[in-house]
C-alpha cells in the first residue's frame, strides 16, 4: 500500500491516452503527467537527445513528486531510453513496447500484422525485435509516420492535409495486407478516424494504452504499491505554453485542464 503518485510522461499530449486508461483501471491512484510540449516531436530526434530528455524528466518526477512508479507513455522514449531508466531508478518502470507488441499479437487474425510509429521508434527496431521474439511466425510490416504527431499537437485531428499525408504514409501498410495494425505512438489513437478511413474496416487498429495500464496495475500489485483510496487526483504539467496545453487538451480529451502548471526545460 503506497499513496504516492504514479509519474507518467510523453513528448506532449500522446501519453494522455495512457493516463486515461490507467485512470479507468485504477481510479484510486494519484497521477502526475508531464508533457514535454516545448521539445516535441521526439520522433525525428537522435537517440542521445531523447535519452537525455527522458532522464531529465524522470529526475524531475522523482525529485519533485516522489513518484512510486514511472510510466514512459511514449514509444520513442521507450525504444531509446527504457533500459537506461530501468537501470538508473529504483522505482518500477513501465514502457510501451512490450505491452504494444503483446496487444498486437493477441489481436492478430491472420499471419500479417503491422506497426506504425515515429521515425525513431521504427528505425530503432524495438518492435521488430520484440515481435520476432514473441511471435516469430507472424509477418510484420512497419512504417514510420513523420508529421502525424504535429497534427495532434495542433489539435488538428481531421483535415484534407492530414488525409493526403496519411494516404501517402500508410501505403506500405495497405501493400502489406495486414489484418491488425498497432498504433505504435501514443499520439496516434487521436488520429484513428483518419487512419481507418485510409485503411478501411478490414484492418483492426490496436492502441496499446489499455494493455499498458494492465501492466501498471500488475506491477503496482506485485510491488505492493497500489493506493487504497477510491478516488485519486490528476495533475498535468507542461514544459510548453500552459494556455495552449489547456486549450488543445480540452479539444483532444474533453477534460478540464484548468489545473495545468508549467515546468521549464532547456531546449
Ligand atoms: N507519443 C510519442 C510516441 O509514442 C512521441 C511522439 C513524438 O514526439 O514524436 O512515440
């Protein structure tokens, strides 16, 4: 039993899809979310830079809030920094790659599956490696979606421009004839309408937010860290503009973000 908060972070709004799944599953937990909006997107950045940002955020969450667990609600940061974070901190850490791969494999209805993610996630080979280990019989088509994250961060979830980009970038997924597609970036569930418009109804879109929340719950129980209260709190912090975060956050999730505060980072 431990009443300390769970710390969750992403480059911007994407990780809020994971926050929502954790809050649904464990409503008694206090959740602290850090969105690094000042430095998004992480996807095109080199590994060293994403690693440095991730460690800086984990230090902040631990030192300022004494979090009992860290959830790396970003596939790019999970691909580049999870091993180092696990090694460096004594609190349990949950990343996106393993829960993502697991959800995809369990949803597969044919031997062809797909993963879309940022340039960093796809080029790191993290999903290819994980899927090769847990489901070597499945054929995996991976594709990077540069530009998708920027649409979400602007709160632009449906537009002609987005559709044109999606039609171009999703071509390899259509050619791969996949039955299930993992949205391997926490921002992408916000674009599900556009993605499914391009791919059609025969492709099942998988978000790993729920599976990640199950991993969080399992670890909290395993380490005897679950909170005993019935209603927890939520606090969001952004490195970007607070008013902008409130406005876009409300557009994306329909939630009241009036309590968002700011934490400055070096760019
Ligand atoms: N939402 C993140 C991910 O899951 C990062 C997106 C970005 O900043 O490029 O990869």
